[in-house]
C-alpha cells in the first residue's frame, strides 16, 4: 500500500496557494509540461472555488 502522507502534504500546500502564487509557479516552471501541470492544478482549485460561490448564491 502507498504512503499517502507526502501526497496529502502536497495537496494541502497547493490548495492554500493564491492565484498570484500559482502564476509565479507557472511562470517559473522549467518546462512546458510543468507549466501545463501547474496551470491545470490552478484551474482545478479556481473551478472548485467558483462552484462553491455559485452554490452559495454569491456568484
């Protein structure tokens, strides 16, 4: 069985980043593949936040 500890830490760290931090990560990524990866992770958290706002009737 896989030890999820390090992956949980990565997830929790990434979900607490704000948009400016994600942009810095994307801009400073070393490769196109890394930029795409971080961009997709950023999109996931933005979409999650938008969904929560819509469900609350705020947006």
